[in-house]
C-alpha cells in the first residue's frame, strides 16, 4: 500500500490549520485533521487523468465547449 505521511512538524501545522478553520469551515477542519492523523492512501486516489477527463479538460488544459 502506498501512503503519504507527514512528519511531526507538518502534521502539527495541519492540526493548527484545522483549529483555525473549525468555526468557519468545519468540513475543511475535519479533512485537515484526518490528513494529519492518517496521511493520504494513494491506492484509493483517483488518477489525475481520470479527474481531468471527468471535468472535460483537454490535453492543452482548456475546457471543451459543447
């Protein structure tokens, strides 16, 4: 399993950012806390090319127009 983990200083920075966002944007605070605690599981990430296709980006970075 491939995973990105944060060193203790980075994780603490994410926790501080989560605390600062909690009242204004609790969902962002939740995500930041999870990142600090668990890192990022790369095996469950959507590939960049798939994301680009789903939102209609072309190879040159422009959006397709229907």
